[in-house]
C-alpha cells in the first residue's frame, strides 16, 4: 500500500482543493484524508498544517485526540467490539478476550501481516442486541465468541480461495 | 416556499399517505438495531419474494418502533383490516408471512406482535395493548416505526412542519412563553429549562447567534437519540429551525457522533430534501427568516457530548471543555451566543408548538413535565426504546414494560444515566424516574439509559468498568479528572484482583469528593457516581472482595466465588 510521494501529493491536492483552509475545517479535512488513505500519513499532516496555517503540533494534537482518527495504517479487516455498559453486562469482555487470543493482538493493535485490526468502541447504540460487534462494516447483534470466530474463519477462508 | 405552497404540498402528502394505506403494503423496521439482527436480509427476501410471485406491493422501510427485542420487525397491511406487526421476521419467516397473510389473507397469529389500526383480528392483540406498549405515551416516538424516515411527504402527512408554521406566526417572546408554560427541560440529562437557555441567548446582544443540536449520544447503554435520528430526523430539524427563529440565528449545526453512520446518512438526506423544497434556505415560508443547517461529524471522543467540548470540536480544536460561566447561551460557538440542545429536546419542540403547552404538561410530575424516552437494555426480557410519562417508577418500567429478568437470575440493580449516572438497587425500584426523585439513591436519570443487571453482575467490577471508561475518555485538561479516574481505577483493579486493602473504600470516597468539587466539566464531576453508588448500596460486596477475597457473582477471576 506504500504510496509514492508524487501520488500522495496529487491525491492530497485534490482533497484540499475542496476546502478553503479555515481552522474549523481541520477535522473534516482529516476525516476526508483518512477516508482516502485509511489512516493519516505523517506527510499529509504536515501538508494540512501549512494549508490551514496552524502549527504541525496543533494538527497532531487534534489527530491524536480523537479515537477515530488514526495515525497508523490499519489491517485489511477490522473488528470493532462495543464496550458499552449493556454490552459489558451481556458479556462483551468474552468477545474481546476471544478476539485477542484468536488474532494474537491486543485492543487497538494490528497484526504484523496487516490482515486484522482489533478495536473497541464506546457504544454503538445497539444496546438492545448486546453484545455487539462490527466486522468489516457489517454490524452484528447478539454476538457470541463462537460466532465471532466463525466469522473470522470465514473471512480468512474467503480470502484464500 | 410560501405558506400556501406548503399547504399544497401537505395536501399532496396526505393524499399519497391515504393512497398508501388504502393498498396492501408491507413495512420493515430498518434502523441500526434492526440491521444488526438481519433486517436488510429480511428486506431483500421480501423484495425477492414479491418479484418471484409477480406481486405488486409497496414495501416501506420504516424506522424503529422501539420493540428492539423482537427485531427484525415487519408489518403487513391489507385494506379493510388492521395492520399486523410481526416479530423476529427472519428471511424465511418473512416469506411465510407474505405467503399466508399478504397472498392468502390469513394473518399469522403465531408470529404476530399485535395489530395497529381500526378493527381487530382473532387471536392477535392490539399492539398498543400489549405489555410493552400499554403504558407508553408515544408522542415523541409517534412516527418511529410508522413512517419512512427520510420521506418528507410522510413527515408532512403526519403533522410535520405544523409546529414551524405556527412558530413563524408568533413572536419569539410568545414561543419562549409557550415553552415556559409547558415546562420542557433539557432531555440530555441536566434538565435545565429549555426556555431559559433560549431566553439568555435572545437577551445577549450580538451580530450573530447560533443554534446547535447535540447529537453526540456518547453515553454507553443509551440509544434514544439514535432511534429518533434514524426514525424521525425531520422532527429534530424542525425543532432546530424553531430554535433558530426564536433566538435569531440563521445558522444551525448538528454535531453527530461518528458511531452513528446511519443517523448521519439520514440527516444528510433530510437536510437535502428540506433545501430542495425551500424549508431550509432564504425567507422560509415567506417569513423573512433564513436558516441553514450544517451537519458536523464527530471523530470519536465521548467528552464531545459536553457542550463546551462539542463547540471546541466544531471549531476544529481538540474537544476539551472549558470553565462555565460564561455559558454557551451567552458566549458559545466562535464566542457568539449559542443555544446547545439535545436531540430529544429539539424533537419535542415542534410537538409542543403544534399541540400547545397544556397538552405537553398533561403528563409528568410537578417539576418534571411531559413524557420522556428511555432505552431499556441489559438482562431484561424486552429490551428496546419506550416513552413514558416522567414519574413512572423503575419497577413499573422494568417489570411491566420490560417484562422483568431475561434470565433465571434475580434482577439486582440498574445502571442508569450513563457512566456518570449510578447504580440503583432493586430495593429502591419504587422511586419515580424524573429529574429529582432519584437523588436519594445518589444516581440520576441522565439522558435516560436504563441497563438492567442480574446476580451475574459484580457491582465492584461494574464500578471498575465504568471508571475505566471515564478514565479512557477523560480529556486530560483538568487534574482532578485526569488523575482521579486513574487512581480510582488502580484501587478498583486492586480490589477486583484480590489485592484490596482496608481503607480502600475511604480512599475511593475521598478521591470522589475531590473530583466532584474540582473537575472542570460534567464528565469528571459525575465519573465517581458509579463508585459512590455501588459503595453506598453494595458495600457488602466491596467488603467481601477486600476481606474474604470473594466475588459472589463469580466475575472477578482472581477471587473465589
């Protein structure tokens, strides 16, 4: 996924072209860049700071403050497990433990082969179907450790074939 | 758009609405909660079935009716018969229902939740007479699960924009007076009178003012706003328009959490539709009032539900709260007077304008007027979203509407009001739920999330979990919150891992006091509540953990059970 400098530059120009450079646009700009690249490359942050006219530290401060803005590349597949109160009461920690052991990574980490990222989220608002998880954008209610493992296996199997 | 044009559009909308209801049609509840248990698969199966059979029938994707436990939910309506709502409509079951009910006109009592509309069907109760619905007063939720959320015509056919039209014919002072007589208080948790907030904004001189809808429902264990935004987004926009007109703002912002992609999508569609017909834009309904709405997507920070942090986030800063006063109503977004209201509060405003203050105040208690939506989750038979008069007791809500425990274990407590709320033991379930009455428990109603816990929950571990949440989400600006949550978490981890000490409880209470007094915003001030309430009501569990190394719920793995 490595981007050649020129390519990154070009796509960034395109994204920034849609904004006027106001300070209040910082978060929407970062969200757009992340949509494009999957994370916020360091070079992009530098460029954004010049575009808006704020110190690089300010851009980094904002980018690192918000949970959904990411400074590192994510895995190809993403598991997000809800750790809200209802999910917790209904056993979300078992899901998190299972995912950690199957993938061999901790919360917030990505496998070295960039296949999987494991994340948790404060609350998805699907509390009535607790515990909940999202795998590659699809939401699942009433999740069980067994179901989660079978979804992981299915994704891995699907990719091999 | 002029008033006459609105009227014309409304007539068309009502005609279309009647037409829809005079023909066979099917609805499917399509909100995030339904999608999480297969509503989209059901929807596809229904479309496939109709295509295969060559049947022409409208399929309406509605929002969430609140009976989340029974999702996916579908309904079938035939002319001359009440509509029948069906639960757990898996793709297979949906096809079976269509085969029998839609094609053979034989409603399937076995899968039915209830009927809606005139008439009755043998063996199927009226939906609004069933235990979860019977004691609800559905005003705010009246459209949820019955209209297509982003369909403006459905909104207009069900009284939409009557409130705005009325408001635009009134002076701002009259609107303030209406809200004051109604007694509407903020539904986000603090319960500040809405009219007073608006009035402060009106009275603060400024060349520009703003209104902001706080749609960052970050509290874990609550999803009332999500249901409203996904099922009836226009009501929130209409409320925001009325707020804008009243305080003299021409720009409104909706700050929607990134955790709610579907709500964001539906708001986007609803805003576009209003811009298209001219209900957003210049000179709305010929009143001279111009208004635009900007939808802002949060980036995942719980603290941004706090109004000053939310404002900082819209400004493009880190979402860190600042000291109040000055309150945003006097000095808010870009230092201009800004009204920040919760989704539920704003969604209620058009109803109040439309039906009047007296109608609103028919329900509720002396100081907590009206109805309020709650989300009911955890170990309860019928989790979902309900709307009841303020002042209903916890026992009524949990036992009657919720159907009691979903397990064979006894219900032990509820966690109410989000991570800053508190835990209330079963022995106090006869207290009414409103802004003030829960005070003796140390907990508060908050935004209305009720999480039911049975004997499988360890209260010490629950306190640890909630403090861990607050510690994670503390923005780090003020010391009491940043360090207080950290130290409380360390002590609670010690206790749940079998390393508790005599004196830990006192220490927790001391830190809690400092946090309550010294923290900058509500997050830090309220964060100790789960710890304090569990110490108050479940002290024996703490003592067992510390002295006997025993966890009676069997949750703390390092201890015996």
